[in-house]
C-alpha cells in the first residue's frame, strides 16, 4: 500500500479521490435507468418480466414471480444447518439492539388547557432490495428486515434477482424467512425498484425502499425518491483505521483488506502516528494478498483507493478521520475510548483491537447499513427510526386559545396572511361584538 505523509495537500487529494466513488458521479448510467423506470411505470408486469429475462436470463410470469412456501421449504433443506444456527444467533443480537431504538408517542398536557405531543406510527409497507449476482449477502437481509419488523411495519416485501433457473439463493430465502419477511419477489435491478415505487399487478407499491445494490439500483432509488421514501444512496464500502504505535500491524492489515475485498471501488485507509506501524502494515498486506481468494479485486481496490497516511499528531489524525467521515472507523490506540469521544463523523465506530469490523457486518447487533462517501457527516445507520413517521399533536381548549389568539393574529397579519388571522379571529367574534 502507498504510504504518504499527512499534510493539507495529501488530505485534499485523498478527499477528492474518494468523492469520485459517489453514485452522483455516474450520470452516464442515468438515462438507461430512466428508460427502465418509465417502462415499468407504464407497462407494469409486462416490462418487469421483459427486463428480468433480458438482464437475468429468467423467464417469469405472474404465477412464478412470487417465491412460494414450497420454494422456501426447499431452501431450508439446502442451507447448512450450522449457518442456520449462526443466522438465528445473529438475529437475537440484531433484534435486541434495534428494540432499544424504539420510540413511544408522548403527550404533554398542561393546566392551561393545551395538549401537545408526538404520535409515532410505523410505515404501512416497505420494500427491501437484496442484491444477487456476483455475491449473496444474507446478512444484509437481516439488517434491512429486522428494524422494519421491530418498528411494526405491517407489510415487508423483498425483491431479489433470480438466477437463470428462476430460483433465488437458498441462503437469502432462509434469512428473509427467519427475519420475518411477508413476501418475496424474483426481481432485481432498476426494474425491481420501479415495481416497488410504482406498483405492478404482481408487486405492490410500497411507502419506502431500503437496501443496497449496484449503480443501476442506486440511481433508480435516487430517481424514484418522492414517489416513495428511500434509506440512502449507498456507495462503495470503506474502512478507516485510526492507529498509533500500540496497534498490531497484522490485525490492522487484515481489517483493511476485509473491506477492500468488496469490490474494486472499495476504500481502505490507515491513518497513523507511527511510521514504523505504517511500514509493517504495508508488509502484512502484501503477505495476505498472496493468501486471499479475491486477490484481483483486493489489488485493484488498494491501487485506486488504498492509503496509509502518517500524521505528526493524533489530533491531526482525528481531524482527518472526521473530514473523511468513513462508513466504518476502527480505533486501535493506547486509549481508544478517549479518542472515540473526539470522533464526530463515522457510520460505525469499532473500539479496540478485538472489535474487528466484520463483527459489525454479521453478528454484534448494530446495523451494517451505514452512510458512505462522507455522508456520515449528516446521515445515520439504518435503524428503527427509518421505518416510522412522526405526527405532531395539538389540542387547545377555548380558554387556552383565547389567551393567545391575539398573538397568533398579529403574527399572521405581519406575514400578510389575512385568512390565517381570520381563522383564529372568527372564533371570538361573539366576545368582540
């Protein structure tokens, strides 16, 4: 991995390079996505089946697009029992974590005759998109369905691309069933997003679409936002390790590679105050590259978006970590909890040398659907809040309104909104007369 001294210039160059990975920079694909969405919007199932055959090689009909109970039962017979046991143990952790995020409606009743509050209501329906193709991620199935289930969403439907044989990965089906999905449809790509956003004869329209996908899925989600809500526009995966001389270089190298293997555009960055650690980590990366199965992807990822930055001080390193706002941030320092208090921007923070990032991907409990491409400066991980909506509650008795009605009228008249003022004034015409 390249080793660079951290200064204003190298930091700017790094930030500029990372921004090139954002889906917002892939406008060339936008026209293709819009054509697909318009076709699905106008022709519904006809377009959906046509695109599925064209892109996935699977011929589907209204009778075969929905996964049947028999197919799910077959999937259970195919899944490794040990994996099923792991999925169930992970589910306990994920569900327990998200149940602590639940909010309750609240009401504030006062002696003056007013009642103010907030009503929490789960979304009625949610669509979960699950990628297929090159890799299958049952962990993402759990992370997207469980918080919706905990929130109380009435209808959770899942779409995922089928293979040429018209079937869906057994691991994906079992994970979805265990998490509590209500229906599963064999559809992928932008056409699946269009079906969830607009509805077809086979796939119902939903209120919100969540889940990761390729660039076509990301741009489709961006395009349908407004017809439905979405979680975020996910970019390539990324990890930043913040370390000092106490870190274990072999552990750090392994953790950097755990994210670099996702795809060629994944980012793996080490920011350290130790030149010796920087050299040792780079050497350990070279050793691991000879052993790991996804070597080609790893090498391309590290060549384009792999960095080791050597800072003069930990304060400078922390400032850089906050500027990058990484999806995953590991802190491997002498006092990691003290460093953690200074971190403002990160999707998930892993503290200490045994909080390896894959622990968060699969098992610990916090959601692994995280903000990418610097959006951790203003976005949060997927959670229960993403599957609820809040309504404000206002009640005033006549006496309560009478006590403040002149203030409301003055405010409305100051804005030139006489109908607003009249709406309040009309309630006290008798007293005025």
